C-alpha cells in the first residue's frame, strides 16, 4: 500500500475521474471486507442499503450540522431520530442526545455531563473552575470496564486513579454487593457508576436495576450505561429483559454503526439531565447565529462543525422499522447460538461464555495439552482461519486465557454463512 499510494505530493493536479479510478484500483488489495456477511471480528456491522445510499447523499449535500441555521434538515432529522431511539430504548421522556463519532466520544460526552452534575451538587462548577482544587470524583466500574470508558476519564482529567474496579461474576457482570461496598467507601464523594450493557467479550449485562437502586441510596451519584452494542437489545421483545432497569440510569452511550448497521461516524450520547449535558458542552461566541427556538446540534457534542450524522441513522430506522430492528438483533443472536452449537460439538473445542447475546468465546485444545499449549493452539487456529479467508474473526485474552472471539453484528449474515464459517473453523482446528 505504501509503495502504490505513497510518494511525493504532485506539483500539478490530475483530473478527478482519473484520481478516483486510480485510487480504487490501487487501494483494492488493502481493503478489508469488514462490511461483509462473514466478518465476525471485533463488533463491526455493515451498512444497510438505505443508510449507505443516504451516506452518499449526506456527502453530496455537504451540510454543516453544527447550527440549525446551517441545515434545518440536519437538525430536524437528528431531533426526530432522538425521539425514535428514546422510545425504542425505553429512555425517560425529555432525555437529550448528541451525535458523535462513535462509542469513545459517546462515553466521553456522557461522562463529561456526569462530571459536571456530580461536582455541581458538591458546590463546584467544573466548567468554570476546572478540576484544580475540585472535590475528588470517584468512579465505580467493573473489572472488565471497556477501554473507551477509561479513555474518556483520561480525556476528562479524572484519570485512571479515580476508578474503583469492583469484582465481577464469571461472565464479567458487576456484583451488586461489591458495588454496595464501593459506594459505602465513596460516602461523601461525588460518584459516577459506570455500567455495561454488553460486555465486549462475553456480551453479558451488568444488573442495571440493582446498581441504579444502590446508587440512588448513595446520594450524589450518577449511573452511566456503556451500551455501545448491547443497548440495542432493548429493541427486541426476546432480549430486552437484559436491559431491565436501564431507564433508571442517567446517561447512555451507544454506536449505531455496530448493530443498526449504518456507516461509521454514528455514535450517540444520551443524557437524562439536559442542563448538565449542555453545561458540559456549552460554548458561545458573538459570531454564532444561534437559534432561539430550534435545536443547535453543537450544544450537545464536543464539536462545532461536523458531518450531518443523523441522516444515515434516520434512513436505517425508517427502512427497518421497529419490527425490522428487532428481527436484526434476534437474527444475529440466533446466529451466535448456532456458532456455539456447531463448534462446541467438536472434540477439543469449548465455548467458554454464556451466549446471551451476539458474542461467542471459543477455546481450542489438543488431547493432553497444558493451559499454555492450549493458548498457543487457539492462537494458531485463529491465524489459520484468518489465512483461509472463508471468514474473518479475531482473538482475545479473557481471564488470562487466549480465546477466539466471534461477534455477529452484520445485517447480511445468513445461516449459510454461519454453517460455512463454522466448518472452516473446525477445519482449521484439525492437525
């Protein structure tokens, strides 16, 4: 790629069509088919047709979605989507939201609002005074808190040292008793409890209702839900029990690229306390032509100028409808269970997680092998599968053991793709 795409900047420009055609040809060998039906690495969706076509429109329209006056269509599309998703996720009426780049900035935006609110209750305006001299904020999270939450805390000046990681069960769910003890230890301190809806390895959900109840008893606390992909379980009658109690939280982060299958740049930060949300993001300048009656999108996100992200989400939601979104979630979960069934039936193959959603963790071992030899063989099987090309999936280390991680998130994956991929995986396991 470096050889064919690199080199010095040309002195003179080239015709646009030639540039595009040349780029398409030269980049092709380095393009990963991550939008395809047999890509099971990480948690990556594709793009449903309506969203992909609307993404082209969004680029052609070239709207700056920061201010209402710059694009009433973008502002109203986002406003509409927020209402639809608030209902779909069963979030409290009046909850506000901002469209951000992805899960990282969704968590950052939500936790910025949380920092603003808990410090304000402690008599400190962090937006005006910063963190120097502020009361110490305690963040309670599980042992398997996602790295984007930790990244957000660093960006917000709270850092790793503010986090009290509590014990989790065998699937990575926070233990309510451990949360209770952590809250007692934080008595008198502004406190943020960061929960998970969809563990990145196992797919498990923290006991949201229990944690929210404990946090309310604590006093000055804020409950955040990192639901990058798992929050979409709320759209399914079969799986919404996993997010029981989610409406009792104060903020929710998700990424529409993952399970709604829209193009990238589609994170969403939902915050119940709109005052804290806007205070954390608020900026003003004399030159801005702010609306006195309509939504100015920049007031809800870390950015001013930005892409009109709401159009693609709007198109995906309309094209799928409530029933289609539920069917998409349920189909992916059924495919994950089929993977687990096919793989665990083979000798030397074990599924080590409870397949509650769309995540499958797989271990490969040979007869009489040690734990270390099992780690090495599992990594070898993953490499063989990746080299084979029938499907692509990734590895992880969970609870100290090397594992294959299968994430089923793509709208176009069919049962045949799962059967074909499972057969390829088992073939890679054979000596």
